[in-house]
C-alpha cells in the first residue's frame, strides 16, 4: 500500500494538497483543456468587479489574434479601451495562478465545461483588508476564423 502511494506521487497521480489544493487542481485541469484546443484567435466579453473606477469595470469585448490582444472595445458603444489593462485567456489563467502562488485567502473559479477557460473568478487576497477583492467574468468566447 505504501509503495502504491509513493509511486502515485512520483508519477503525479495525486491531487494537489493544502488549503488551495482544489483551486490548483481545477486550474491545472482547465488549463490543459484550454491548451488542447489550440485557440489563438478568439473574442470574449470581459468584465470586472472591484473597488475601482467605472472604466475599469465596464464590460468590454476583447479580440485576440495569434495569442495577442488586438482590440478592446466597450460592449455599450464600441469605444476603444487601452488594451494594456486586459488579458488574453492565458493571462486570466496566469492571474488565478498568481493568486494561488500568493496564497490568497479565497479563490473561487468556475470554468467553461466545453472549452476550459475561466468564466467567473473571485479572489480575496487577504480577508483582513477591505476592498482589495476582485472578481471577473469572461463570457461569450467565440473562435475567429
């Protein structure tokens, strides 16, 4: 029995452990699912919720080509936004990983069942600090041709 446990651990067959073990396992599975699709050209609607200015929270459509953001426009009226404050889907995965690495107090993430990308994420880095929580949604992902 002990030998089986040692072999499973050596082969990476055990689940991540610790307080964020479930978040780590979900992230790893979702990232594998996303990567397997090889999507580098797509659009999606992104919005955040945070203690920040409206322009930062306003829903936008993000267009990605070749794995790079080429356009960010508001959903409301198509006004362009500075793309430097937005992420590709890979960047959203990285944001979740960073929260795990920083041992955030709370990480709740939901992933699209068919594509694997994050659809809804809530991160509270430190429960003792007010208004530093952030959440975001990534919806309506559509591959581009």
